[in-house]
C-alpha cells in the first residue's frame, strides 16, 4: 500500500498546493479529506495561476482521479464556480468523484457565520465567513444534509425542517433577522443535487479498490497543524481536524495505509487570521518580507487579506511535525530570504522569565516571547538552482539548521512559485 498525506506543519499557508501538485504526478488518486472553501491552495502551471478551494490539487493532471471525501464541508456553488473557472481557462475537464456521504454547507451556515462575527466584533475569530464553524456544529449535532439525500425530496424536506426549526428562533429572537424559508431552500438543494449527480459515488469503495490494485494515493489536508481544534491554537482554530491522522476518517481509508506523511514547512512563518503568533513582524520589516513572499506577495488565497509574517519558528514547527506524524518535510519559499544579511530563527519561547522549547497552550502563548539565534544570509538569487549541492553554503546551512530543529529530514525544497522551481534533497 502507498498513501501519502500532504499536510501543513504550521498555521496553513505553507505552500501545500504546489507540493501536492508535484507529488500528484506520481499518483493515481488525489483526495481532499477535510475543510471547505475557507482556504485555498495556489498552483502555478502551464495554464496559469490558480487558487483551488475545494477541488483537489490533482485536477491539472488528466490521468488522476480527484476525490472529495466525506470529511469535507462542500459548498456546491463554490465547487461549480471552480470547475467553470478551470474550463474557461482551457484546463481539460478533470476526473472528479464526490462522496455521497459528504455534507453540504448551506446558505444559513454562511449567514450565521457572518452574523456571529459581526456580533463579536473585536472579539471575533477572524472567520472567512464561509460557514465552516456553523456547518461542523450542525454535522456533529446530527443536523447536516448529506449529498446522497438530495435525490429524495420527501426525506430532504424532513431533514431541512429539522435543521431549520431552532435556527429560525435564533434568527428572529437573537439576531433580529428574517426566518429561513424551508420551501425555497429545499428547491435550491434539489437543483444542487442534479448538478452533483454526475460526480457522486461511494468514494470509500473507490479508494479501497485502488488500494487493492496497489495504486498510489495522495491525501491533502487544508490549513495546518496549529489550526487543529484539538492540538492547535484553540479557539483560533478551524472546525475540523487538520492532521494526517484524520485523513483516514475524512477520506475513508484504513489508518495503516498511510505510510508517508509530508509536512509542508515554509522557510519563514506566515498565517492568515487571528490568534497568537510569537515571531510576528510589524512595520517595514514585515512589509518587505510580505512583498517578497511567493509569486505575488503574502496574501490569502481565499480572502486576499495580507498574511501576517514572521521569522521561522522552530518551536511551533517541531510541534506541528510531531502531531502530524511527519516522516519528512517539504521546505517552501527558501528563495524569498535571499535579500537578508542575517536571518533570525526562533529556537525557544520565554514565558514568565523561563525559556522552553515546547509549544504551549494558547493561554501561555499569549505571554510568549521569541528566543532567537541568527544565521548569516546568502544574499543570492537561488530561483534557478535545481539541486541541494548547488545552493550557496549558507543556504545549505539554513536548511540543515531547520532539519536539526524540527527533527524531520527535508526531502523537497522549493525555490520559486513555478512547478519546476523545486528539487529533491
């Protein structure tokens, strides 16, 4: 068996899309197993630059079966818009399969997400307002709607009425908004069911059959370890598990089938959204790093918001690799640091006067200060380099320092946004 999980070691925004795109070329199936359209994977190839939010990152390879697993929060309108966008830009129609067990993000999920963020104001969680938290709340309260239910109008109406009953009380009494019209919603869902019908199938059976044929499978996660609701910076987390361990559940695979976990790590730190960020930079220093980052600077693929940026955080990344169960790391954006004379690396946190190398709970993170070591910069453009041995010695030393700090070997290095600007170590 050969299943590779590609996951983030930090807050998300590590460059997972490019790594999945590269490793997908060697696979038969690529699976999205959690999250929704609240984050994106940026991919640059011969068709141009794309931000994928729901579609698996294998859609640019015609030989790949792309699967949306039951653990995903599926927004039908967003999915269809992505498919239409690919077609409009000349990308061949991908082979797409969607689990008939996947549950749907409904219009009222997005409405409640927006209303709650507005109510919280400055105390909000930085939601993308894509309805993800209300969706998962309904899923675990057994109020969700599965895609497989859209073909049964009678059952669908009963399920929608159950989901809407309490919500209309909240809307009218708490938020002072108009109630949800059940008939209108059911009508829209039946139309969505017709649009999804060509793609729906038992994806769990599909994946197990692929395993029996010894075909390579790649599972890709959304966001990163530090946004996990159990192991991350809760409550500034997402609402589904971002860990490789959840891939078996969210995709429908045996846990023992995942034998390779690639933790994607950026050569510096970045994140979109609120919450503690120990190495965060501000002012001109942050502005320059943000402007140089990636193909068009550090801005969120989904929100367009400027990413918060900071120096490499070995404490957070080591922890992220550990909870992901990483067997190796892929290092992205190494080229971005080529303008620096010196490069700080955070190797510890000072909390209440004591230094620790362990990643603590959120309450302690709020008081943490970074402890830095400083490495000399290489002051060279490395975007044309295609082997580790050809990197400047100081760039090699930086990579080795990261390996030593995180306890995981770096096997892939990206030195630019394009598909070919990457090599194996």
